[in-house]
């Protein structure tokens, strides 16, 4: 299975989303 749901992946890939700070790529 995927490590993270697709919506989390989308948030992580969004530079303006605060979640990218919590889950740096």
C-alpha cells in the first residue's frame, strides 16, 4: 500500500500548504 494517501501527497507537493513544513520531501 502507499505510504501516504494521495491527498497527503498533494498537500506535501503544494509549496503554499503548511503541511509541507511537517512532511518535508
